[in-house]
C-alpha cells in the first residue's frame, strides 16, 4: 500500500475529476495551482464534487465499508477461505489486513481534500455568502470521515491543515490524537455544517445527494449518541442526541416511505426517507457493485455472490416480521433469467442479501445504480427512542419512534418495557431494519453488546479489544508516531 502522504499529494498535482451522479458535472483540472485556485464558485463546486466521488471507490462505500462492518458482524459472511475478508468474518484481524489499510488511506485522502477547501475558499476573494456553503460541505464530509475513523480505530491523527509540498507531509508524521478531542472536532464541524448548509427542500433536483443541514443534524445526533456510551462522555450527550433527533423530526423535511421496499427502489432514490446517501448511477457516472458482491449468480447472472447472508441471522427474524424478511433475502424463488434457486436446502446453507436490487442492469452487468444509505429517517426515529430510554426509562415518548418503524412493517406496537428490555428491543429493531447497511457493528459496540451477542451467535474468536481495528501496519512502517498499536494486536 502506498504511503498515505504520497497519495494525499495527488490531490494537488494530479487531476481532480468529478462525475458520480447527476449533480457532478464532468470536468478535469491538472496542475492545480493553489495560488490562483479556487477563484470562482464553479471552482468551489468542482472541489466539493471531488469529495463525494472519493466515497464511491471499492476502498470506501463501494465495498470496504461493508466488509469492515457487516461481514465483521453477524449479518454477512464470505465465501473466502483465507485472506483479509476471511480474517474479518472470523475475527482474526491482523495489522497487515489490506481492507483496513485501504479504508484508513481512503478516509485521509478525503479529509485532505476537505482541508484544501477549508483553507483555500476564504482566500478566493468571494463573498461569505458564496463561500460558507462550500466550507460547510467540506466540514460535513471531514467530520463524517473522522467519525468513521474514530469508530474503527480509536485514537487517530487529527490533521486539520492542508499541505502542498510532499516533503512537508512526510516530515509532519502526525501522532494519534486522543479520541475525545477528535469527537470535539467532529461535533464542531457538524455544527458548522448544520448552520451553513441548505435545507433539503432548498437543494435543487440536479444537486440532490449533496449534504444538507438535515443530514448534518442527523449525523450530529449519532455522534452525541455514540459518545454518550464512552468513558469520556459529556453529561448531556443523550439529551443532545435526543434534541438533534427532535430537530430533524420537527422539521417535517423527512418521513418514512409508506412501503419498506421503496427505501431501496433505484427509481426512488434521494426520496423522503433518504437523508444522506453515497450516490451511484450507471455509466458514464460511477456505478455501484453491491449487487455484484451480495447477490448470487442464480438470481443475477453476472453477480459473484461473494458475501452471503448469515443463516443464523436469517433464522433469527421473528415469524411476524414477514415484510422485511421477504424483502431482505433471496432464499427460494426464480432468478431474473428464469433460473430457480433454493438456498435453504440444509440448515447451514446461506441465503443472499436482496436489499440491493437493480433488475434493469443485472441482465448485462454486475454493476448497479443502488445508493449506499449513510443515514435515513428510520435511523433518526430509532436513535430518538434509544436516547429517550437512557434519559428517562419511564418516558412514554420513547415508544413513538420505534413503533412508527414497526408499524410500517405490520408489527405489533411495544409498551411496558423496562430500560434494559427496551434497549434490547431497539437493538433488535435496528438489526432487522438496517441489515446490510453497515450499521450492525457500530450498534453492538455502542451498546456494549459486541462480545455477548456475537458469542451467542457462534463466533468463538470475538474479544473486547475487537471494538477497534489495528492501526494498519503499512502506515506504522511509514510513520512510527502512530505507535503504540491498539490493544490486542501487538
């Protein structure tokens, strides 16, 4: 793996290319001169577009994020019998695992690009009214990347400066920052984004998919909720998480789709429930690969079926949860070419994820147009219920969010649960609602149930230290200031 600093410098001296969805117009800049660039709002738009496109790579939300989250958990498995994916699924992760290295590098590339905008935009001579929304986009994306990194690795380098000389980058060799300080910066960035980004209704159709103020508020709620369980929590974190959720709920900008399946319909993307998603589309824009990785060839003839669903997870669905189980899995049926399939021939065979669907492209390619959902309205509702339960277990309002999610899929409404039982109900609801969306690992760790739940699911190697991944060894080889290694990986 290349030195992260060598990769970061490409931002300045190689092209910045955009084109991931409708709002990203194709345009290329070479030999970027920061003495004169950016000088117009169009320049700022190009730089901002360059942040989004980096999320789409396989090393980001095109593949690696799902490997580090749901394959690590009890939702997905892998057909690999060795290598980094096998390590992830069996909790035998080593510091040389290429998936964690790629994820680390990819996020720091995006952070570096964001830092360029944050530094250069105020020097453009443009008005604050023009500049501030782009600063907000950059800070939103920087905060999101640091949130991903701090959840995965704990203490990480907090780099807030932009560098234009390779030797400066090499010489810096940043040390890891206490994650309590990283969280403070994440919150500061999301708060700025919340104040300066457009509301969802103000974003024109051609730019749907860019960050909104509602997205900043929603992710801010998740940051507060995550920190609330940490040793360095602040006293009002649960209250702040609930308040942020209420701000999103009361804005009336978002709602649940009436039908669960509509959330994942490629013709209804960036809809009423979608708060922030990674954008994928067909050529000439960047297509996704989720159907290729997650769907078997008997269903979609060009797919690999690399990551089947865990059979125990399939079996765990309540008998009453018919709508989600029927939609979320390919278990028995007929593929798009008329080929029958049955993945339940024995108690140990694996069904496949059906959440990512694009029948129109599946006949000719393994790619798809399926967006990767970072946060949607159902998540806000369930976070709100979780936070209220922690603030006051007797508060009847804690049932509102979770029961709305359950009502959509014709499940009975909950009532009369104590704090622990309610928290378990929220965890289960999130499991069934958000499966294969990269949420499960974070949920188990946040609620302190990683080892107990995965051990009960039959994973014998899971340990407490697995709440964090090891710092990638290739990065330590290039910068020994990243030592000491995380516990359990020495």
